[in-house]
């Protein structure tokens, strides 16, 4: 892959970086040689990214040409968004306060050069901000109000605006950064494609255990796909890969969603895709979807402060209350009295203006039907945890106890269960899903659709064995190939 550093004027960049070509913005935008170039990483060091400015068009046309711009247009828009700025302030609050605690003045400018600052004590903060606003040269401005630091703005540093005493540091940072990219690209020549698997070894109840992750790596290697397990600190490396497989519990207000968004913007094949995460992690959306498409579910209410007093009349006791973005049985409670109902509704509504109330429908087990590429993958019966009404029982210390599970060939599962699972999953999109269904006699009731279902060694793979991993990797490979043909 060719590395191109784009500046307003070539004279603005007084360095020579091995393996990188320095070109003016005008030449990059107008020279047909760059239009015809198929693989390139473009480092946009123009002075301004203002809408429809030269710097804006460098990133926009780079995307249109199939190049990988840094920053891309999505990042440029994020830099301008005060909503994103406020979100970053909240998300990184502790790190910001700790990093800037020694600053005496009430304002501070942090210069981030290829993810680094000249003062090493800001390394962690630089890395996090760089991951969120991936751009070669950035200035982040902070203001202290009432004793607390807040991020005020993030903007580019044009090549012409580099302070003279920062030039040597920037030259070394650029060489180290581009050198790392070069080495990574050379390694990938042994494989047809590359895939990142986002996972967190410290997560309690992660979607895939270590053995399953290793099985995915083996399956990928058989298909000629180089695979690397990455973590939340590898956000800036996504452009190195052709695909991203998220094997960490997803949430919209979480780094997993940002990874999915960035991967999709970079043109990677990604599961779970951001649209699936948005839909599947919100039970209010699911309740509305099931009603619209007349898919049977336990009697459900979307609860707001105006209809709380109707829950008991509509659903009776016991009933179930659900936080919209609950997962792994967390944020899901059973209430049996009016006092419990009042208390738990108030607690859940501290986090969300809308919650779900649902009739209690006890069953010995729930069906989980795995769907990938809009086709059935596996069928499991998840039994309730011992002396508990859910399949997972979490104690006061956060330890989880699971009920037993039984995996069978999906062809042997009841036809009505498979039909309901396929119909609902296909309404969500075309990713990998785990559809939970309760069955009472011949009747089926949709409980939820999980965008990152469990795929653990010895459980969901009990029937297909290595075939389960092969099937999922095959879907990735097919989509990567279709993407490179412009057909996906």
C-alpha cells in the first residue's frame, strides 16, 4: 500500500519520510495518476477541513477512490460536533481529570502528533483521543470550569502551522507510525485477507471463550485469512484489516459500537455491524418491530412515566421489567408486588425514559437459534439456572451461574421455532444473530434477538464442531471478496 502525505503546499512539509510521497492538495485532487491509484493510505495535513474546502475534498475524494484517508469524512464531521465532544468528555472523564490534574492554568491545548505528544505523561490521553479522532496532527483544547476539565474542541494542525521546535518530534513520530504500517502490510502478503477479532479477556461472560477464539483463528488460517485478536486500544489500527469480528458484549454507548462504526466507514466487512447493534441492543425497538410485523411475544408494554399505573392491570404479577439495553440477564428483573414494581420502575427510569414491562412466562428452557447470512447455524436449548427463573443467575459479587444447555442439529428443532427465528433475524439485518424463543406447546413467543450471540467451545459448536467456525469465516471471506468486486 502506498503512503501519501497531502499538504496545501509541498514546502509546508519540511521532512523526508521513507516510503511516503509528499504531494500538494491540488495535485492529489487533479492529477489522474492519483485517481487511477488503487491502494493508498492518504494522510491529509491540509490546514482546514471546513466543509467543501480543499482539505475536505482531499478526504472525500480519497474515499471515493477507494483510498484510506486519515482523517476520513466521518472523523471530520465528528470534530465539528459538540454532541460528540460532550460524549467524549463524559466517556474519558476520569482519564482527562487525572492527566490534566497538574495544570495550573484554566485552559490547556494538547497537541497530538500521530497519536503522541512530546510529554509522555499525556500518552494515554493522546492515544484515546487519537482513537476517537483519527487524524495525523490534532489539537485538543480543554477548559477547566468549577474545578473540572472539559474538552472544548478538536481540530487539525495544518503542516504549515507546525511549531519549529516540534518539527523533529513530528518527523520521528511520522517515521515510527508509517514504519509500523509498512511492516504490517508486508506481513499480510502471506495471506489473501486479514481480519481483526475484537475481544476482552477480562470480560465476565464474554460471547466467546478463549478456546472458541482460537478455533476462529484456525478456521481463518485455513481460508487464507490472517487473524489478530485486538482490544479497545487498537481502534486506530482498524484500517489495516479487511474485516472486523466483534466478540465482546456490544452496547451503543460503548467502544464496541465505535469500532463497528469506524470499521464500516473504512469499508471493512464487520459483524456485528452498527445497524444491528443499534437495533438488537434496544428492547423498545424490538417491541415496536414485533408489533408491526405481528410476531408473537409475551404481552408487552413500552412503559413511560404516563402509564406506570397501568402495568399491574395490564400484566398482573409477577411481571418482568427490562432496561432497554440489558444483556446477559442484567437489567432484567421480576417483580411480584406493587411496592417492588414502584421501586424497580423508578430505578430503571433513572437510566432510560422508556423501559419494557412484560408478562412473566415461565418455561423449562428457552430456544436459541443461531442465524448467520440469513440461514440457520445451530439450535440450542438453554435451561434455567438451578432454582432461578432465568438462564443466568448473577450473585451480589457479579459471579454468573448458568443453567445447562443442549445443542441439536437445527433441522431437528421445531419448524415453527426456526421459521420465527429466521423471520425476526432477517428483519434486523444480515449479520450473525442469536434469536431467543419460548415455546408453549405449539405456540412460540419471541423473547429477544442478540446481535453477538454466544459462540463457546463445547456448547454452541457441540453439533457442528469445527464446521461452525468454518461456516462463519466462510461468510466473512465471501463478503470480503464481494466487497473487493464492488458487489457488497
